[in-house]
C-alpha cells in the first residue's frame, strides 16, 4: 500500500509543478501557483473554507461527545442508535434543501414564530450568509450522526462501564469521568473518523453551493467552477496546482498520522 501511495503522491507533486512530459510539459514551472495566488478573492475564499470546515468539525465533535456523555447506556441512547442509519441515509443535498425551507426568511421557522415576532420579514438570513453560519450549522448537524455511529465500536473497545465504576470508586462523578477519563481515550480512537469529517467539510461542494456564500464562494465551489467553466481555457499548470492544493494536504495529514501510529 505504501509504495502505491508514494508513487501516487509523487505523480501529484510533479503535475503540481507542471512537469508532464506526456502533455509536452518537460520543464517544471511555477506559473500555475502564481496564477492561483493572484486570483481575486482567493484569500477570502480560503478563509471561508477554513472557518466553515474547521468550526463545523469542532462543533460536531463537541456535540457528539455531549450526546454520548448525556445518554450513553440509557434507554434514550437506544432510540438514538436505532435512528442513526436513517439519518446517515439522508443525503447532504436533501438535508441542505430542508434547511433552506426551514431557515430562509420565508421558511417554516419564521412562519411559526411570526405570531411572536410580527409579520415583518427578518433582515438577516442563514442561507448564503457572508459569515458561513448556515453552512457551518448544516455540516455540524449532518456529521454528528456519523461520529455517533463511529463511537459505538470505540466505546465498546474502551469498556465505558468498567471505567465508570473505577472512577466512581475514586470519587469522580459522571461528568468528571467522561471528561477526564473517557474523552482522551475516545478522542484518540476517533482520529480517523474526525479526519474524514474535516476532509469532507473542507472539500464539500453541493452543500456549500446551496447554503454557502457566492461572492466569493468557498474554495471547493471555486475549484468546481473553474473546472466547469466552458468560456475560459485554463492552463494545465493552474489545474495541477489546484489539484495539489485541494487534495494533497488532507492526504498528507493522514499519512503523517498513520506513520506516527
């Protein structure tokens, strides 16, 4: 597996610097990087991507652990566990459209609250807002069931019941036990699912097109627009540079984590 991954990363690196002999590009070049850096609004697009991706991942981790801490080994947790497959089967696009119908200025939330707030429509909206609040909320709610499902096997491996009993004998209450004893063990074993959540949140296109801003959009949407633009013909250097930026960094993080054991 490692040789195949190494050769794949090597090919990606050479193409990122425009070294593609099969396409007539026999000399390395930084033109793609220069064109990428000079693109208008790129820094703001990257900031929106990092803000929504990292914030939603952090909130999903916190929310999933809070749910586990409050409901684990209770009848309510059994109902949550039975509902997880159905929640995961719901596509991200369908979930995003549902949030649009619920949170838009003419959506169900403001219609139901109109007797309290009056008939005037709100002057703000979480749909395509410039602060990516709606996108962050959607990614947080959609990725939490995935982390809960991954936690089923993790918590069974660390034997929560035994840890709870031992901690109780040492004077820890339930909250202290989960935060000080169970959370470090849970987080260490959940690093790969969390990496998957971070990678998806940083590269999501469909949900960002529906709920995210568009002037400028997030970096994933911007890349998608570049690759689907039929008017402008972009150089291979720019394309390979974008692919390198977009895919190599998350994979590099996974490889480093895997090598560290």
